[in-house]
C-alpha cells in the first residue's frame, strides 16, 4: 500500500508551521504570555489578600443572590472544608485559571456565535472547526501551547480557552436561531436594524441557552486545568497530579474532592444565572 500511495508528511508540515510561527511571532507570543500570566497571578494575589473565611462568606452571598439558599450554604461549607483540608491557596490558583480561561472563551465565543447565527456561510465554516476542536484529544492542545508559551500557567490557560470555547459558540448560535420566526418578522415590520433585533429580542430570549453554553465551558475548563497540571499549571490539578505520580491515594482523594466541590459550586451557580431571579429566597 505504501508503494502505491506515498506517505504525505503531515507531521513534518505541522512541525514546520509551528517552528515558523514561534520564530516569526515569538515577540507576540511573549506579550500574550506576559498578559495572561499577569492576569492569573494578579487575580490570585487579590483573592489571597482577603481572609479565607471572609472570602467564603462573600462567595456564598454571591451564590445566594444568583441562585438559591441551598447552593449558597453548599458554597460556604464547601469552601470552608477546602480551607480546613489545607488546599485554599491551590483552590485560588485553580479558580483564577478557570475564570481567566472562561472569560476569554466567552469573550471570543459569544461574538463568533452571534456572527454565525446571522450568516449561513459563516455557520457552515464554523461547524467543522468546532467538531475538530471538540473531538481532538485534550492532551493534544498542550503540545502547541508548550511550544508557543513554554511550561507553566499560560499554556494551561490557552489550552483551556481553546478546549472550552466550542459549547459557547454552538449554544449561542442555537439559542439565537431558536427565537420564533414570528418575533423576527415583527421586528422587521417595525423597521428594526440587525443590532436592535439582536440586542432587544434575540439575545435576551436566547439568554438561557447561551448561559447553558457558558456552564459547559466552565466545566470543560475545569477538566482542562487539571490536565494542564502536567505542563506546570498550578492549582488543585497539580496536587492531584503529584498524588498520582507519588501514589498518595489520600492526598489525591482530598485534592480531587476539592475540585469536585468547586465544580459543583460553579455548575449550580451558572445554571441559575440564566434564569430570571431577583434574589436568593428559594430553597
């Protein structure tokens, strides 16, 4: 078979492209790395300035305002339990990584989703790329990130952004496309512009679906941040990775349980964020 069909050197082409990008745009990548590292480390420093008990109370109050009393109580006791186990600073590092990754994933993903919902040609071009992004093994994202940004915090953030972005794009497009056609025709009859139609009708009605995409992006970012500990990303993922390599079952369980608490807390809060709720009065 090899004699009939010569092997196409895809791997060599990809390596050449990566090396060319690193050589040509090295200064740009260094600037991006400095920016992301500054954001993550600055966020950790700011959060660490607040006493752990006070920060746990503030997080629980935020959870109560956005979601329910049960979730607020879970957030409070869960964060205090993490502090009790001694993983508070690692939790802050992971939280900063996740929030930074999700911020950039949403900032890029929602506009692309809105663009794709309005242009059929754009949507047809985006969908295969999203399929590739979601089916590519997570570890593969770490390889170019290491080449472009070395090891540490930054490749973890970059890989998490790429890995977590597809749900936000997909569900933004889906939510806007699901707005009833009668409403779209009514806005056109009143002479609304495309931006007025989006901002006043389509995006508000699509908000629950968009927030579902944000929720999925947060969950994917959490999983990727743990994987990124293999390339030097700090946080609870690093504690889990060290426990695995050193066969410390108890430590791994404690760190993994801390990750689960943060995941449940963020998942439940963002599930309620897309709903119309004026305060934390329900159970």
